[in-house]
């Protein structure tokens, strides 16, 4: 099922979600309104709200008003974190376009991110299921902050293990997919087993999604929309490198080189060759397939439906996507 097929399946639910996102961001401050419009015009895949609406349908057959509200809030929160991440990482480009931080400076980017976050909170607190949803989103905000700080810590020490890596990508990526799934399920009053199945699917999918991003950082093309090799330049040890390090007598030397990349940027090329020679990409790809299999297994809790088929196709897409 293609993306267009999925959007056609979602129909007015999708239209209402996009309209709510736009309405929530409206401001009579001209510069803010213009900036928000520029971000929306380059909004990426919108996977989180898409997945949330599909899960609501897979669970209950139809989305509710709160399903729409939580799906929109999830996308607002996602973009708020991207605006802040671009400042923290010093990123000049996202999705092939200059970041707000690059165009307007880091202070403006933080303020715009705060605005998106505040609008997401407003959507949640006005929902009928707000008392159940608030702890979910609060936990996600905690995860996002902890993941960012753990990543910074490990960039300095270069002692990242696979356990550390999985915690980081859960906090920074999978946790928001999990929040989208959990709030989608509670928005339609799903019983606890189906809430858990929705969460299991989303957490596995989010982990797979980030592993694929980390593979593409080694193998991607300019069409990816971000510079290839960014992770290494930022001293992030991701799964392709972790796979290459397994059993290697050069592990201590490679980790030393990662720590010293700021002073020796040429080390990046040497480390990339090491990953290629040690089949680190193949290792990461095999782990990716395992997480996709977990996501597919979680979907077995739901009855047969076009929404469940679409979720399965989205999970499978993660394996072969190149952007």
C-alpha cells in the first residue's frame, strides 16, 4: 500500500488532522506565522500522526475527535523537538532545507520550538481523555531529554554499548512513536491488551525506523535530505559501527579515534572504511529486520482490516526505504 493509498484510506481524518495542525499554529505575529508556514511546507513524512490514526482504526474501526487531537499534538511535539535538536546539534540543514536555527539564529529556533510545544500541550489538555494522555506525553518529554543528554555523554566518552545505543534511540525516536500509539489507543477507549499491542508495535517500529536512519547515515545519497556522515562527525557511535566493533582487535583504537574526531576529522573516512570492511552495515540490517518482525508480530493482536494492512506495509517500508 503506497503513501497515497494510506492517505486515501484515512480520508477526512487526515484532512482534519492537517487542518488542526495549521489552525493550532496560527499567530498574528507575522514573523512567527511566516516561520511556521515554512516549516509546514517542509514537514517530512508525517509518520507519527499517520500511524496514530491507523492504530485508532485498527483498534476500534474508526478514529475519534481525540484521535485527531492527539495525532496533531504528536506532530507538533515532534517538530518542536527537531527545532531544539537543530540548535543542540548545530545543524544547518534538515530535509534538504536550511534549518530555522541557520536562517534566524539559535534563539529564534528555540522560541519557535517552544511555541510548537505549547500548542501541542494546549491540544492535549483540551481533550476528553486528557487525564490519561498527559502522563504519556510527560513521560515522552522526559525520555527525549534523557536520551539527548545520554547521547552527549557518550559522544565525549565514546564507550557506547549496544544497550546504550538502544536506550538512546528509544528515548530520542521510539518514545514519541510509543506516545502516538498509546494516546491513539486510549482515544478510542481500547482495552488494556490492545493498548499494549499498539505500544509494542510503535516501540518496535520506532526502533527500526531509527536503525534505518543510522544505516542511511553510512550508505545514503544526497536525496536523503541531510548530509551523510553526520553521526560520526558528531561522535555518535551507532549500530553499524557497533556491529563492526564486535570481536575486533581494533576496538580500543577505533573508539579513541571517535573521541578525537573534532581534532582529526580525517578519522571519519578511516572509521567508515572500517565499518565497510567489517560488515557493520549487514549487522545493523539484520537487527533492523528483527525489530520489524517484532512490530509485525504486535499487529497480530488486532483483527484483519485495511488499517492493519497499512501498518504492516509501513513497517516493511522501513527495511527498504532510501530516504
